[in-house]
C-alpha cells in the first residue's frame, strides 16, 4: 500500500513540473520525450518540496491538509493550456545514425535501463536505510520535520552539528512528502526518491545526447554512466549527490539547446534548474554562481544571435525565483555552515600553504581517474576516462564552438571551487578528502559525459582529419 501512496505523490509533482516544462520549453519532437519526462518530474519534485517548505512556515508545521492543497495544485497545472510551438529539429545539428535505426537503439537502451534499475533496486533492498549520510543527515532531518509538528524547526538546531543542519531541504522534504501521503514513515519514500533521481539522470543523459549527437552517441553515453560502479552504489545510497547531478545536467542541456535555438524561456528554465541545484546541496550554490558568470560571458559572445540582456535576464530571473526558498532557509532557519563556523584564526596561512595545496591536487588527480570505482572491475580495465581522453586527442577538438569551451570551463571552475573549499576546511585534510572527493566528481560526472559527446567531432569531421 505504501508503494501506491508513493506513486500518488508523484502525480502532482509530475503535473506541476510538466506544466512548467511545457510553458517554458516546447519539447514536442520525438527526440525530446524522455528529456521532457525527466525535466517534468525532476523539476516537479523540486517545486513541490518548495511548496511544502512554505506550507510548513505558514501553518507552523501542520500538514493535515497539505495533500489536498498539492493535489488541487497538480490538477490545475494539468489542465492549464500548454505551449505548442515546437523546436526545429533541423537546428539540433545531430548526426544521422547510419548503422542502425532508432527503434534498435531504443530497444538496447530500454534493456540497459531495465537492467540498471533492477540492479539499483536490488542494492536498495539490501540497504533500505541507505548509507551514512542518509542516516545522519537527510533522513534524520526528514524524521524531525515529520514527527515534530509545530516544533519542526528544531531539525535545524546547531546542537547536532554532525547532521549538517545548514544543508538545503530538497531531499528531506521530498521524503517527507511521501510520508505525508502515506500518513506514516515508510522506507518506500526514501528508496523511491533515490532511485527516481538516478533514473532521471540516466534518461536525460541518453535523450540529451540523442537530441544533439544522435542515437549511437546517446547509447554510448548511457553505457558509460551505467558502467560506473560508483553510480550504481550511490543510486541506492539515498544521498543528495545524484539529485544534484541531475540539476547540473539539466542546466547544461537547456543551455546547449539554447545555443542552437536561442530562447529567453529556455534560459529562464536553465536558471531555475541552477536554483534547484542550490536547493539540493551547498555545492549547488557554487554552481549557480559559476553558471551565472558563464551565461554573462556567453551572452556577450553571442549577442549577434540572441540579445545579451534577454539571455542573462532570463537566466537571472529563473535563478532568483528558485533562490527565494534557499535565501529564506539560510537566513531564517539554518545555522552557519561548518566550514565558515569552524574557521581557524590561521585560515590565511592555511589558504596559502603550498604543501596543503599539493596534497589536495594530488588527491584530486587520483580521484578523477578512480572515483567511479572502476578499479574494482578487472583492475580498472573498464575505466572509460583514458579512452575518452584518447579519443578526443585523436579526433581533435574545435574550441571555436561556444559549447566546446563553455561546459569544460564550468566543470573546471567547479573543481577549482572544491579545491578552495578543501584549502579552507577546518577538518583533518586526509579524512575530508577521502570522505568526500569521490562524491564531488560523481556530481559532475553525468554533465562531464554529456560535455564529452558535445566535444567529440562529428564522424564526417573525423573522416576528413584522418583519411
């Protein structure tokens, strides 16, 4: 029965997300169906968590009538008129698939998706409570909010620093939503939240590459992600890293489409997804700032095709809209972050310590090639990273293309931000690196795979260069 209530809780989230996706974007092509589904459900879960947050604030933790409110909101969203103007398929610049037809590609992708989902479900059933961060951070916060009623704000007490009470609320509130619908705490809600976001990442990566580079490339992208053991492990962990990866990837995809067909509404939705990332985890705040800077640069470089003010303005509007709940939470409920709260008086000397920087950089380089736990499979034989880099070196990369410098710049800047955070960390450095660096790379991994297939030249270009 709890599975039924969990499914019911997804309906208003999908309806609200689908309404926004339809009005801000027009993914009417067959190429975009999976992407639209992923964006609709992912953004819908983010928005309904925001709705629940403000409901808790307004009604002092009383959720008795919340399901009625949300179901009505979902019903209204479902019947709102949809935007019907479709994107032009000709401008997507994807390759034709000469080796096999679309149905064959979808058949093999469907088989891979089913295998992946069953594998994650099996792991989840063996570890129904997730891993350490799920117990000590995300699910414990959900339990405080669900059980405490009018005292729900005690979930953010600084008396429990181990639970990082300053962390954003998308994951715990999504879990709480499932419990509100079921009227009891169930393992189904937290397991479903983890599996759903992992599945959405997988679907969106496949469809995003399909829409921009064709079916063969899309299947290879999906296979690359599916063959990452750490992705499977974290999909059942009930952590926030893969939901964060979803919003990173969604922002990349929307901007990539905008580069082909400039649209203010696309940039609004891209800004919203960057804001959803900030509502998911603190790393999303860094991502929002980095994306804003990149969008400004992008608008200035492409002003002949799309007015700079429209591009930046749309992104800023969407970003600020979704930063409202983040700001309310951070300013009124959340205690100081552990890094800023525990900064030592010698922070300046720590920040310029070259030996510390060397340790961090060496660890990051090792993590960059091993974070996927490929070394656990035939001694790393299946590690795709060396193959990907070798292919790019062989095929050649044309940096004149905007997306060929834009997305790598975002990824490298994010890694630079992570290095700075480690430099400022008050914790024992080796422990901090070992406990978090793999997850930081996993957050960027789906977006990095998408970027790789955008960087990879079309087959015609490769033939011209290497005949």
